[in-house]
C-alpha cells in the first residue's frame, strides 16, 4: 500500500462530500502521475488555507478518465474511486506547523517555505512520513489503534448493484449516479442493465435535476421517479443525507420515496444525523427512511433462493425500511 499527498480546499471538500465522497479528480496534466495510484493506496488529504492534514481516503479502483462534471470549478478528468476511512473537522485536524521537524520534507530550516511541498499534488508520500501523518491523524481522531473502518461485510458497489438488480427484477427503469456509471461489482458492469436510463425525465428545475442526477440509485416507472436511494457506507455519513435534504429544500412537496441505505452498525449514526434540527425542520425524518444492509441482502438472497425475485414489487421497500424519528 502506497500513500499519496493530495489537496483540498474547504469548499472542494464540502463539494466532494456532497457529491458522494467516492471519486477524486485531478487535472489532465496530472494523468501520468495519477496512473501510478493503485487500488488499496491511501490519499492523505491536506487542506489549504487551514494548513492541516484532515482526512484519509482509500483508493478502491484503478485510475480512469471521465468528463462527467464533479466540480464547479473544473472537469478534473483524471480520476480515482475512493472511500473515506478517516476525516476530521478542520478545527480538530493536524496543523502542518506541528509536523515541522517531523517530516523529511519539513526540516526546521524550511519552516518558512513549507508551502511549496503542497503544490502540484498528488505526490507520493514516503512510508516514514506517511506513518507519522497517519499516527497524528489517529491521535486527533481519538484513537491510537490501527487505522480501520468499522468491519462491514458488504461494499458500497455491491449494495449499489443489488439495488439496481432488485429494481431490474421488479421491471422498473433504473438510474445510477452520473459519476458511478463506470462502476461494476464482481465483473458485472452497472452500465449493462438493460433498463438503465441514459437521461432522466425533465420534471424539475435545473438545480433540482443536478441534485437528483447524483443520487446513488433511482427506480423509475414511466416518467415518474418512485424511489431514491443514497448508500452511506463510509466514515463520513453526511453526503447522502445532505443530498436528500437539498432535494427537500428545493422541492418541499416532492412525491418520491427517499431511503438511506447503510450498514446495520451505522443505524444509530444515521438516526442521529437525520434528526439534526436543520434536517428535522425540513421534514427529512418523515420523508426519508432507513434500510439496513442485512435486511436488504437477506431479502434478496431469500427471493433468489426461492425463485420469486421477479414476483416482487416496489412495496417490498415497506418491509425493509424503517423511519428513524426521535
């Protein structure tokens, strides 16, 4: 596993989270360097202006090109798929000045010119330097143990593929987030679903349309969107909830069933976040229900084994979902 130094601004990190926290992009001129990043590598995230290390991303797929827009200030077509394995608010992060004299490229004598080391990223991080940065982030997070996510049997890609498969079996049209169309699970390409749509029906204003296009999975019937699913697999649990709240803020009377799909061990975290006053005032706990990984995977497995998967309909969601109101 290699480590790489990468750069965010506070604004670009918030946009990254809002767009699903699963793809990081770089400029075209960085493609030769990006191609060296491999699945399993970790990206050590540095925030400019705040001048701190604040997050770690794990690379989940090989580098790829895409022109789907993932940022308001550029295309950044040289991309890698990622998940968040550790993140901190800037005020709780690791100031770079605290690492002067610790990192090989930040000796004491360079303390006035360290900014040059955070330009032109990504750059490979040596093992010794990476270990020190990771250890500092773990201490800031409140853990001195090995870096790990809560053990989860299923991956984000698997759950996304299962939701697409279930919608396909129910004979509904499908949509997968624009920036996920290249993804696959166990060799099964998302783009190969026969009822996967290339564009959405135009029902809403442009801002709402852009929000909906980035939702992980949609089920459609004719010109109607009947269900929207956001998968909250990673350490940062806010992205899907924020997208759902944006949707409600833009369309308070929207008639789409909304679901947050997450590991069982994250149920309480989803409940806490979805009941924050900001989201509660929008009515999000009433509109958006929770589906645990175990219920979803168990039901699909039972249906496959019993041979009745294609006899299900979308009301199966009422059996799987629960409302997480306080």
